[in-house]
């Protein structure tokens, strides 16, 4: 795996990350990363169906050709429902979650989306903190949302500024 240490200078590594729509060729790496997640990992078939349906809310991020993360959302009218935002285990804790969140918001703004909704396990403290830092607010609880763990999910939303 890549042991590249990211500098505290965010722009140093951000300028070297390449984003693109997720494709079928990304699936082996996506599934490998997905299996490292604790909550409701998606199968390759689930991602394949999203790609084949030409979902514009699927995006991958690479650093030096290695897949480091991705996100997936569904657009419903003028809202985005974030289904998945995941980083490769070797790249967590380096500020890349913030990078993906900024890209997600930019993508939603370009698509004229006015609100992002998501569910996050209430025990996923790192993700909850990330979303709160990006202005998401709790709007509800989904009891026992994660079947694998029995954890509740926090339903969060963020209204986007029109640019």
C-alpha cells in the first residue's frame, strides 16, 4: 500500500488528486475499499447497477493512480441523498474526508441541488464530526438502521448556498 505521508499543506496533495466518474474498471478497487467499512458495505453488483444507470452522483478519487476514495449519491428532484462516502484505510485521518466533502458540495452546486441528506451511524464519531463541521444538522434518528450492528443512524441535512 501507499505509505505516502501528506503534508500539512493541503494544497500540496489536493492538486495531485484526480477525480472522475466511477466506471466499471474501478469496481475491483472500490469493492476492496468497501469491505473495510463497518456499516453496510455495498457489493460490486450494487455499484455496477449505479454505474449502468448512469448515476451522475458516482465519483472516484485517485492519488498517483491509486484509488483513495469515492462517493455516491442519488439525486431526487433538487436534493442529494448521500449513500456512500468512503476512503481507503491507508488514507484516513489525513484531511481527505474534508476534500471529498468539498468536492461533493461543489458537484451538488453544479447540479443545482439545494440540499444534501445522509444517514450516519451514531457510533461513527469521526464521520459525525466531519458532517457537523461541514454544517450538517441532525434532523432525526433511524432506529436500528444498520442491520449488521443494530446501530441507530442519525439523519442529517445541509442546505446549500446557491452560487
